[in-house]
C-alpha cells in the first residue's frame, strides 16, 4: 500500500512528510474475557477496540490527560489504530523527509520536538518506544488542537488537529479547514487521504467512547460514596501493579520478593496501574484522604462498621488470612452485590460479585468512610 501524505514537522509549516497509513474503515468487536465483561477505561470501550490495542489503553488515557477537556483517550487510540494498527515497530517507506516510525508514526525531526522518556525506562527505542510515542502523540495533538482553536476556522479543533497531524498545518491554513475530499486523492480512490483519515478516526473515536452504561452502575445516588465509585469506575481496565497507583492516577509499582511478579518477571516495575488499596485511595481522595495500605484503611474507618445487608456504594470491604491485623485486600462496594476493585497481578481493575472477588472465608467485614 502506498504511503499517505503526512503532516508538517511543526505547526506553521506546510512541509509534507510521508506517513505509512492504514486505511482501516472500522473497529472489530472482540470483547476481552480478561476484563470479566467490564471493558471501560476512562471512557474508552475496550470491547470495541481491536485486541492488539487494548494493552495500550492506559497510555492513551495518560496521554489525553496532558490536554484535559480537549483530547480523549478514544480519539488518540483511534488515531493510533489508523496510523499503525497499534504496531510499535512498524516503519513507513523512506522518503526525502524521513521515515515514519512506530505506533504514532513520527519522523525523526518531529520526534525530536515532542519526545520524552514518559515511562521512565531509559530505553533508546526512539519513536518505536510505544509508551513514549503515545505520550508524544498527545503533546503534538494538543498543540495542533490549540492552533485549530485559535485559528477561527469554521470547523471542530479536533478535526483540524487530525488534519494537521496527517497533512501538515500549512495545508489546514491553506484551505482554512480540513482539506477537501479531493486533496491527496490517488487514482481509483473515492476520498483523498487526509479527508479519509479525519473521517475514519472521528468515527472510530465516537464508537470507542461508548459511555459506561447505566446497566453497569445504575442507581448509585449522590454523595461522597457514590462519587468515589464513579471516580474508581473511570479506571476500569487499568492493570494491577503491586505498589503502583497514587491519588493522582496510575503509576509503576515494584516487587518485594513475593508480590508484583507475573509469569516469572517483575511486571509491577514496568506496569502503570493500581493495587487494591491505591485504587481505594484514588477513589476517595477528593473528599477523604485515606491511608495508602489496606490494613491502615481499615484502621482509619473501623469506627463505622457495616454489615453486608446494609452496604452502600462507596463502602469498603476487607479480606484477611488472619483477622484485621493481616488484611490483604480491600474493595469498594459498587451496588447490587458487587465490588469494584484491583484484584491481583495479571488482572485489571474490574467489577465482580462480592463472593467472586476473594475467598468468602477470608472476608472480615466492611466499613463506611466518613467524608
């Protein structure tokens, strides 16, 4: 397949560079059993994404967070799919302007402007470091969005940013909007490359941003407890990472000789995510600053015990192998006999029935945080 015309190196120039693009018309529907039917990651529906893209979902969430209120995880994920099919090692054909590389298809000159070691692994893979490239993609798109917002052109800044990423901001300026359907159209094609690029990405982004359905978390009500559940629900699908997670969001964890390992390696050290107590801390933090570990969270809330029959959304449930001094897990009550929690290494943040979350014999009780 021939390379697409790709955007300028930086906002304000019309220099064309090559993009190895995939003309993909839609997303496959292939729900992941690993999420136990819960497939939302901060407004990004994993069930509607191609399977190869789901592992990068937390990074699209982090990347979009660099440009709050402007970019969404679904938009950046759909763009990544269009650019590379979520392939971190792909390269386009060499051109006079450079070779587009990696999951976000950066040429070297653009990469040099937006690259950072976002995952802190110190690797030297350049644009083929997927985590770093996804974060750079968000920074570049944010700058293009701002340019579109300031331009006064009669179009959505998201569409303008996408067109700038693909064709170069100079062409957006030339046409005072997204280039027309005839722009960069090759023989036999109905749509020009940039027009198609913008159309497909915006369509996939809309499809992949299916909101968390009312059937999943309905009737929560109002108050600090329901708010904590809703905040935790924005992290559904984020990986478990022992020692990872802060009140600000997912982060890499560590291994302690027993915990944090997956299939023989220390996955926590390279995985941005949460463990059970950091997720609870994240959920409640805006209104109540709970301690970091599960046993301390029990101690901080034990004065307000709750029996199972009286559980309310936001209540904390605890499990232990040896009484309250040996609590090893905490979860948030999500209503209808279910908990929202980060189960263990290898499993994402998810919703499960209480009795399926942890061994029933280990359940020690529930508490109601005060806020």
